C-alpha cells in the first residue's frame, strides 16, 4: 500500500541545517534525520518491569519515556518484541506480526509509539529476517518433505560424502558445524547461530515477499525505522563451497572473539556474500514510500566491517545506515588506532551512511572496551570519550546504561554460570563468557534489592556496582556522567557542523586525536588527548579560537595549549567569508 498521508512527526527536523558541497578530500553528510542521529538502544527485557514478573516490558518503557526524552537523543531502537520461544532473547521469532505477551500487547506498542512521537522521539524496530525460530510454522512445514510449498524456504542440503555436514561452515554461537540434521526430512539445514534458528533462504522469491509483507505491516503502524539484524548473513554460496582457512598472518575479523573457532575461517561462503547487496533493493523501494523512514543494518562479523558496511549503504538501493565494528578492537585506545579507524570510515563512507557503536547487547559495554577490564581507565577518560563519540561524523547508537557508566557485569562474580541466560554464553563457557554481562537490568534507584527495576526477581542479577551509578543517584549531581551525556547531547543538537558538516582529520601530535568539523555557519575544532600524560599542542595555525562554553571544558585558550591526560579542547574557528 502506498502511503500518501505524511504523519506529522515525519517532518520533525530538530536543528537540521542545509548541507553544502564538500571541498575535495572531505566528507559531507546529507540532511536527513538519521544521518547524524543519536539512537538510544533499549533492551525491553532489562529496561523497566511494570508488572513484577522480573522482565522489562513495553509499559515499563512508557513509564520511562520522559527520561529518554530528557537525554537529547533522536530515536529509540527496540530489540525484538515479537512472539518467540525466547531461546535467544527474542531473536528467534515465531510470529513477526504480533507482540510477545512477555512484553505486553499490540495496544501497548501503539501507545508507546504515540507517546514517543509526542516527545519528538522516533522508534526503530529490530527486524530479524536472516532466520526464524525452528518452531515457526514456516519451518515446521518446510521440514516435512522436499516437495511441500515451503520446502525451499530454508537452506537444506544432503549430507556430505562422509555422511556428515555438507561443508565446513561453522556456527557463530557454538563454534561447531552450522549444519544440523533433521530426522524428518533426512537433510541438513543451515543455522548460522543456534540450531533452533534455521536460516531463511533469501534466494527464494516467496521468502523475500514475506519479508516485505512484514515490513509493510509495521511501516503502516507508523514506525520510523528498522534495524536489520545480521544483514550480511542473508545470502550464502549456492554451491556450498567450503570456507577457506584463515592464514596465521591474516588479520582477525571484526566482531568475533579470537577464541571462537569461527575466527579461524574466512567466512566468504557461509555469509558476507555479494548477492545480499542486490537483495536489499525491493526493501529500500518499499521504505521509500514511507517518508522519513530509514533502514539501519548490523554489519559487524566481517573481515573488514567498515568497508563492508559502506558497501551496504552505497547508492540509493540499499540501506540508509550501517553500523560496523571499527571501534570494537581489543587493544588499548590510542590516537594512532583511532586515526586509522576514523580515517578509513571517512574514506569508505564518503557519501554518508556511517553509524558508530562502542557497545550493545552483543558486544559489551563502553566502560568495558579497550582492555578496560584488565587496565581500568579513569573517570576522565569516559568523560572525554562521550565528547569524542558525539563529534564523529555520522550516526551513533548509545546502549542503555552506558550513559550511566555501567561496567560489564562479571561472570562468575556478578552472574553465576547457573544464572546465564545467553545461549552463546552457555555454549561457550568458560572459554567465552557470553553477552549477559552487558544485558543486566537498568538501575533506576540505589535502593535494595532491585534498584527500582522490578518488584519481583530480575531475570538477570543486577550488578552491585550499578546501584551506586543509578539514574536517581546521578540526576541531581551536576557533574555526574549522566548529566555530562545530557549536556553533550543537547549541545550537539545546536551545532551546525555536527548536524550536517564535513569532517577532516588533523595531525597535531602522536598522542592527540584531532578532527575539524565544518559547515557554512561553523568551523568546530575538536582535540582529544588520548594518553595518560600531559601534551602540548600548538594552536597558532588555527587563528583566533573561541572555546565552546557550557559543557564543562576550558573557557579560554592559549596559543600553546597544555592538555592534561584525557583532556579535550572544543573551539569555534573563524568562518571564512566565502563559506558563509
């Protein structure tokens, strides 16, 4: 159905500025709300429980919409809320058109959508179209025989020459074969994640039509975007060729722990296939009928996720945004490494589409990245990183709790092996501890026993360290991390150079990361000392500088600036008259 009525919120453009042509060698982002949006990721399981069953729900999110609105973010990304046996936190779906009773009802969702829009917040739904639950009626019919109407809706193959799996493809979750034998059909089916999550066959036109039907259903309800889970897994090699073995000197892939057996393969046949790119065009054409709606892709598990994510956003027939794993490296944060990552992103995403993450429900927390568990960073580092992440060009996904300074809950200290809910963690423990450490409930108060999250028993234990950094504990403290994020997010909305400006890296000092953001009305100089020592930076070449006021940083600048460890300089530069 072609939508002709344009909902009022589709036209909401908070502090969006007209873009101009980018000078050679610089990157210019388009003027669409998503291009420089901050998207706040909410895990309904862990946000707020309204009925005392220990699991967060839609009514709980509704209760906290004013909090989300106060942050200064542009949109809410909800992880899956659909009917599911919940083998994998709802990423194993049995009905794509219904809200799981675990979280509430369709009326609850419609209420959340309406109230979010009234607060100027857009709503992005997490769509899982790479696979379904093995309890889905589609799979149950597909497995009955090789000739039924849905026989080809999933990826089936006969046993290999030795009677085992058809090839060497491995599961992301277990490190074992991604193929599972079905006794009824007497064939193997592909499941890149859990055995209970069989992969859909995207080469089947009827499957693609069902995906469009699902998208249309939620678009008609008025959602503002869709996050596509594991989008680079959609297609596989139709010839089922083995994955090559990764050489000892080959770089490790993004998004996969070196201890995961999958990291030993170059997974160019099981996923990361070029065919997927063309599969996105019909979905993009559908979304284009709904003004103001965007597609955000997860492109993490790849040899070079920055380059691949940029391919997924190239042109006007694919995604609007894709987030990558460029900042998910294990080593200590340094100016050198950050320049490499951001420099590549500026080159690859020259026409826009970049989205940054430093943590989410799959990849840990901001406060646990870059070897922080072994060598903790001081508070000043995280104050600095909040600024740095918000001046990078493109969109940014902020994971719930990172604005409070949550560290990753420890396993087994905070969460015992018996309490693990993450199937990846249960399959890999103790070699890998899984994802539950970043999924623990929000702390709304510092009160025992459950920090205001629930009156029941929480589905995951609440980390002891999270009580002291609760929302209530930080709300009234002007210099708290929460209020630091708030100030920055609201300040960001008012900066033309951060809303539609170009970006250029500057080489000032080996310990310094420096970025110049420019727009016709503003030139913003951003300098960060990414070391634990004081450094000097010569600012004379930039002319008279006006330090940014009101967000907690220096109010005056000398021509030679002394930056303390983890210090920040934000300053407006003169705008040449020809650029005005």
